[in-house]
């Protein structure tokens, strides 16, 4: 496993990491979580991602119970969580980053995770109604209290992130250090264009999610929706439009011969493609079975095979031109 610095921070994260979104509680119980997380840890993964909203808090409970059973040395791994949507419908408890919500959020997450602190906390989405100053101060305080080590953003606009950084610098507060954006072969413009200044001027880190586009890039939806896939889960109907899109399916099919030529799976080449971007700190992977985890981990070996010629072929398969890259 290779390790990369999380932006300009001193910590290093495994270039492939593990996240619990969709799977924990919905597809994975504590016993399975122990097995998958153990396999990931043994493969060198040291970054484990979660959020209070995943499975309405149950994902954190599953991970917390698994961590207790695994009994790893706390300094040997990084755990994260995120706040925004909340778990209740109260006026100050949902879709907000106000001070009250953030402080109550971290206390609830630590209880569910059975941890004294988490390594990174994220503002899961921007809050247009709470002043950024209030959010920055609250995140700073949480870190000062020792309940988190670093904080970051997820799916914030670049100008919102810059505003938060500047407020923190002005008041000598802990500033956000990393973004958690969607980044994959279908979703690349924001990461590569809008965030370019963040990486260059601020050394911002990135812990990218959905590298397989909710399973689309595994190829498993080429012949319909498998009964054991996340798209078949209750509440994930919103995935159907994208995974049945004929244009997207055609691009996945065009990727198949390239993967075959490299002797790897569609999942591995798609993960490896993400790794080739030097602005990626870690690629968050998911798995509901140990076998999936092992397959994903092999992507690190595939990355070295992605020469400029191969990357150009991939761009062609997805309809990306040099003019697009220069926009």
C-alpha cells in the first residue's frame, strides 16, 4: 500500500481507503464488518470513512462495534464522520451546520463509534443559511476539545471553501484541510477544474468518493439490475436513471477492451484511473464482501500500467477530448 499526505497536513492516508456508505447495516452486519475491515487493515488501509446520516446512525454503530472487536491500536488507523443532514426533523437538527447541531453531532457520533475522538470531521454539505464564520468556529472548537484532529468539507463550492479558509486564517483558527468530492470517470469536471486552485494555492487534500459511480463502473449493470446490488435496495430507486442510461452503459462497454488488455477488471481500472490524479489523497472504496475488498485493493498495481497512451484511450472511450481538458 502506498500512502499520501492529506493535503498539506502531516498525516498520511492509504491511497485506497474504506467507506461504509450504503453497505454497513443495509448489507453488512457487525460480523461481516469485522471481516471486511480486518482484510482492509491487513492490506494496509488506514482510513475508514463514515457519516452520521449513513443508515440513520446505524452505520456508525456497526463500525463502532467492529472497531471494539478488532481492538486495533488507536494510532494505527484514521476514522472519520460527517455532519449536515442530521438524524431528526427538528428545526435546528436537520440540514444545517449551526453550532448547536455540530456539537451535538460530534457527541452523538463518538458515542455510536465508541471512540474518544475521530481523525477527520466533515461538513457533509454547505449550509446556505448559517454564516460560515459560525461553522468555522464550531469546527475549530471541536478540534480544540480533542474530539477531532482535522476538519474538512464535502461537496462545497470552491469559493465556499476559500471563504472558510480565509476566515480561519484571519482568526488563527483550525482551517479545513480536505474536501470529500465525488470523482470518477463520469464525474470529473468539478474536481479537475473548479478545485484546481484549491490544490495549487492551498494544498487542499481530497478523500474522493464513488470512484465506481455507485457500481456503474464495475459493469454489473450492463445486463440489468442484479438482485443483490445496491440499486435493488429499498430507498435507492434514485440510482435507476443513471445506471440504465444508454450513453453511460456504452461508455462502460467501451472501457471493457482496455481493461482486458491490461489484464484487470473494470473496477480495478476505474479505481486506478482515480489514483493517477496527484491531487487525490485517497480513493474511498466500498465492499459488502471480503472478495470485493481484495479485488479493489489490486487497483494500486494497475495504476502503474496506466501510461499516457492508455489514459488517452480511456478519455476517448468516455468522449473526453484535449479541448475538454484545457477548458
